[in-house]
C-alpha cells in the first residue's frame, strides 16, 4: 500500500517594494525583466505559453505559464515538479510582492538526483538573494 507523499512546505516570501505595481509587474512578467533579476529566458506573458529558463550549470529548465492576471498574479510550471507564483498587491504607490515556490514532495528527487528536501533549503536561501536583486532592479538602486 502506497503512502501519501510527505509534503514539504511551500517557499513563501513577501516583501514591500518601493515601486509602483506596473513597474514590478514588468520586472516579473516580461522576458527582459525576469532576466534582469532571475534567469535568462524566452518568456512571453501568455497563458499556456511554453518557455525556457536558462539555469546556468543546470541547463535549460522547461516552463509553462499556467495563470496570468496582469498586474496581480503570474504562475508557471517550472521543470517537472514545481510551480512558481508571483503575487502583487498595490499598497499606496508601493507593491507588496509575494513569491510562492510550490510542488515540494519529500518522496521525490529533482532531475539532478537531489531530494526535494535538500533542494528546498538551498532554494529558500537563494530566493532571499533573488528578492534583493528584484528590489534593487525595481527601486533603481
């Protein structure tokens, strides 16, 4: 009898950016914007669009847009297991940005042979640095 997979918690990071929502949207929902703080890509903001993230030493990661609601929400499948969601809320001329990295499963390994639990910890730390890059990009620092 197969047990239910053990869920590993989503990575969820929220920050307030000193930039208008449209500027943040352009940073997280255009190919040029995503490349500036995350990874080179051939993203297009179209529901169902399949694109590639250039993940450096990890090669090309296939992705697919699964939900797009400008300028408030973008979700896409990343690789075989994960979903990335960017949520934006306007807050008096600033933007509350929440990143959700979901799809973790303690019983699974990545395409690179590492367990989700190990990769999740690394990615959790990595997202903090990437959010700082995003903030610098949209706040003009």
